[in-house]
C-alpha cells in the first residue's frame, strides 16, 4: 500500500471521488489533512445553471475535527468549491452527505455556517477567490 492509499484509507469513505489531497502536516499536537474539491461541475444541477458559462470559482475552507490518530488531534480541511455562473444570482455548491455523525465541526466552521446563512439570506455570496 502506498502513502496515497494509506491516507485515503484514514479518511471518510467517498471523499476521494470529489477531492484531491492538497497537503498533509504533522506536528506535536495534530495531524492536518487539506483536501481541495476537484474543479468538476456536479452532474446534477438545477435548470437555472444549464448552458451557462462559469465565470468564477470560489474556495471556502471547512475544518472538521476527526478522531485522534496516535494521540494527536486530527483536522480535515475541506476546500469546497462554489461556482459562479454568468447571469445566475446564486452560486452553485455540490451537495454532499459524506460524514459520520461523530465528526464535529470546528468553532470556525460553525461560525462560517452562521455567516454563510446570513449572506445567502441577504443575497451576498462573496468569498475567497482562487
């Protein structure tokens, strides 16, 4: 088994279909695995996006606290993509339900979700551009 296969074996099933490994860090306190969502549009999209040109891709980081490995905290950072389409006011994000209920979101992620909900409710969908 190579390092790549070992890393994917430690991660929740199904992630490899949508993400690539961007980096892996280890220090005295934690393991940090950063995955970036593949820049491939979802196969199923609402009709409003069909035939429209993608004009921007935004990456938002979600930090998940996972089970400890060898006494170190384990963080999985998912760099999720949002696609902006020409002439469509809403951005598109792939729908995924890949995580076990025991995985916990970090405080930063919970704050991000609250802020995201406020932004989406007000129509502001800005983020960090790639």
